[in-house]
C-alpha cells in the first residue's frame, strides 16, 4: 500500500479480565510505512492491545481491520500470515539453539501452526528453504556473521534484533514491537533505531510500545497514549508531548 494509506484500523476495542477493564473502547490507526509509538504507564493496556491485535487474546468488543480485512476471531497464525508479526516484551529466544535456528522458527511459523516440534521433523528441502530465508533475514538486519553462535551468547541488543529477524521471516506489512529498547545500552538503542528506520524505508509499518522517551521521540511519526485502558491522546510526537493530560498521566513523573 502507498505510504499514508491506513493499513491497521482499530475501533471500539475493549477487553475486560473479570472485573478489570484492561483496554477501554480504544480507536486508532496505523498507516503504511509509518512508525507509531504506543506509550503509557505500566498497566495501561499496551501489551493487552498487542495481544488483541495478534489474536492471542479475544476482545470483549470492537473491530480491527488490517488492509481492509476484519481480523477479530481469526487465529493468531492466520493473522501472522496476513502480515502482522510481533516481538514480545521479554526476549523469547531458545537458549539451546543457534541464532539462525531461532530465526528459522519464524520462517517455519509462516507455513505451519506449531514451531519447535515441527522444526525437528522437516524434510531436507523444506529445511533448506527455511534456513535460506532465515539467512536472508539475518543479512537484512546485519547479523549474518552471528548465524552459528548460540543465541543467548549475543548481547541483549543483538538478541532483540534476532527476534526482529525472526518476525521478518513472516514478511510482515506491520511489525509490532513490545519494548524493544528496554535494557539496551545507548549505542544498542541507536543501532536499533537505525534498523527500524531502514525497515520503514523498505515499507514496513511499525507499532511499538516503549518507555524510553528519547528513543520514542526520535523515531516515531505519531504517538498513541494509553492510560488505565483508555486512549488519552493521539497525534504527532511533538503535539502529544505537550498535551497537559499526557504530561499529568505519564510524562510528568
Ligand atoms: P501494559 O503493557 O500497558 O503495562 P498490560 O496490557 O500488560 O499493560 O496490562 C493491562 C492491565 O490488564 C493490567 O492491570 C494487567 O494486570 C491486566 N491484565 C493483563 N493481562 C491479563 C490477564 N491475562 N488476566 C488478567 N489481567 C490481565
Ligand atoms: Mg506491557
């Protein structure tokens, strides 16, 4: 889709867990080729929103359209194949596997429902295809040299980028990143930001949850601010950072 065309359209999205309203009737959109920051205090409902968008959690109400197609009710693997890939708040690499094996899991998920057990029962041709795709994505993110190293021997910043390479195997139109810069050193954050800008140039839209405001302000085109499940503000980063309600709820502390 041309840059600026809405690809993700969220309306009336709502999720309760028992008596707790985690996501309260929120609406926002992400356009093609845009980096949008989803920010807000702990417990605001950001990760739950990601789970609702990716089919991990079923909403109580609301609609999500991706490239015009309704997503609610579709299984997570179908949503992934339609072009929404994600990383998780905590690094989820398999410690006993090499970097390229961890990325190949993503290539495998593209075609199949289960990951790890399936990877052990592939025929040679399929295995070669998955590892070729994994190698292609490692080269894309600049980690080709690390392919055969144990995944958890890498620095945290590189592990995060391995997770992004795994997500890229799905050939996503939209990438959801949950706190990708958390715990990273200054130079690792700069490298991550450079990679994300390059992916944007390649046409990947990105929705990211992040607490590091310098990182967010430098990188994002637009912000969506959540607090107690509701959307507090949405707009260009410069506008949102000066919004009194946002300063009061989140940026002031
Ligand atoms: P954030 O990512 O913005 O920190 P979350 O989406 O993780 O916030 O959580 C929003 C609220 O929903 C929190 O109060 C959290 O405890 C609650 N919550 C999240 N997931 C569940 C769940 N599976 N069951 C019950 N409560 C949950
Ligand atoms: Mg979270």
